[in-house]
C-alpha cells in the first residue's frame, strides 16, 4: 500500500510518501520564509505560498521516488485544525487528485498526526500512553488508550508553549519562528531572572503561558537599556526556557502519576527542544516511567505523520466511497468526528 501525505495546515507545505513495506520513503518540507519579517504567520500569505508550491512538491516527490500516480492507493491530507485558507489548499488538491485518479482521499487531524508521529520513531511507547503535544498552536496532554481512542486531560487556556517562545523571541529581536534560536542562545545564558510559571500549582493538567509573556514584556520594558547586550538576551532565553520546560515537565509528571500510566510521549515543534528532552528523561527516570520522543525531523509540521496516520486509517477501513465535497475543520478536536 502506498499513501501520499499532504500537509498545509499552517506555514509548512509538506508532501510525503508512506509505503507498507518501507515506511516513510520521502518527506519534503518547504518552510515558508515570508512570515519572518512580520513576526508571525500571516494567513493570506501562507495560503498563497501553499498554492504556489504544492503541485511542484508533489511532482518532485513522485519524480525522486520514481512513483507513477497510478500506483498510489490513497491520499491523506490535513483537514484541520489549522488556518482555514491553508487547509483549503491541501484539501482542494487532495480532492482534485481523488476525482482524477479515483483513489480515496482521507481527511487527517493534524494533532492526531503529531500524536502518531511517535510511532515513526525508533523507540515507541506501548498503549496506553500520555502524549504531551507541544507545538506552535497547541499545548495538550492527551491519554492515548489506543489508536483513535484519545482523552484530552489538559490544554492551554491561552497561548501555547511554542507561541510563547515565538512572541518573546520577537521582543528580543529574533526572527519568527524563534524557539530553536532561543534554545541556542539559552546555552550561553544563566538563570539570572526568575520568570513566573503560571498555574503550575493549580490542581489540573491545563497550561497558561500568557502571564509569562506579559511578565517578560514588562521586564524588557523596564530593562530596555540592556536589550542590545548579548549576555542579557541569553539570560532572558535561559530563564524563559527554564520556566516553559519546568511547566511542561511538572504537568506531565502529575498526569503520569495521577492516571498511573507508564509511558510519556513528547511530540510537536517544541519537543525538539533539548532542555525539555533532558528534563523529561530525568523526571520519568526518577518516578520509574519511560519517555519517548519524536524524531527531530518530525517534531515540526510534516506530511510524514499525515501519510502514516492515513495508512492506519486505510488499514482499518478499506472501503472508501468517493467523496469530492470540499470540507475542512479549522477547529477540529482529536476526540471529535470529522
Ligand atoms: O509543530 P509545529 O511545527 O507547529 C504547529 O503545529 O503549530 O511547531 C512549531 C513551533 C514554533 O513555535 C517553534 O518556535 C517551536 O515549535 N520550536 C521550538 C524548537 N523548535 C521549534 N521551540 C523550542 N525549542 C526548539 N528547539
Ligand atoms: Zn503542528
């Protein structure tokens, strides 16, 4: 079975191919650069860029792997959550291919894609496991009882962890997306500032990062004379990374203990963060649990996780009726039907 994956939910245009025999054989990702000058994703520019690149990328992937379209059994595409106009580009292309080639197209939930990306790693958790989904748009704690059986136990009440990195990065002059850049600068910094860890002690599994963002905003305003000093910026990066990672680790630990689950999987863009990985490993070891991390290349948005999730759906339900109705779900929750 050969599945073509399409991902266009935000600012990455990605095309991938999963085969039953060999797994992911190709995963092309085009990161849109245009947003960096605006400090965040501009939706209309994102969809325009997707529409410019998507056909070119599909052709490139098929050519590189010498696969004729006729050989493809299904197209898996991200139908939500995400930016409506961006989702529409991937969806329209998938539905057009469905119509032309008479093969099924399968709508995939982007978050489910991130959760299942752990199964493309070398070391995989057993069910049930807890998934910490930490990306640019979401911060969630989910119990994965089995494939397609999810329970969201915590979510962010406001900003996500990735968004907090990006917005504070913007304040100190780093280009969007700045999570990785902050992490690099943090290596040269010290914990000179004690930034808050909002609602860490609240008796739930939810997150809140907007207070941390506002605190750092006023802190920078108060210390504006230092803002061009490299060391000052590195210390901000260190202290920020420290607060965000502590919150993520603490809430994950609480969830593992409360639900008595052995395995923790960490996925999404922020899961590429090395400090987070180290702290999670240390925490899980201490409480006799095990942690698992998505391959670095598959942390941020990619079509490999979409193609793979599509493969799982095809395995379950082999008869797909042709349906060329264009439908997206920009706020699609993983425990909701499409
Ligand atoms: O999963 P993703 O591509 O986007 C969404 O699905 O929303 O994640 C992108 C986010 C951005 O906020 C980016 O700054 C963050 O992941 N990120 C990181 C690192 N690499 C990417 N944050 C912290 N440390 C990193 N190494
Ligand atoms: Zn994502």
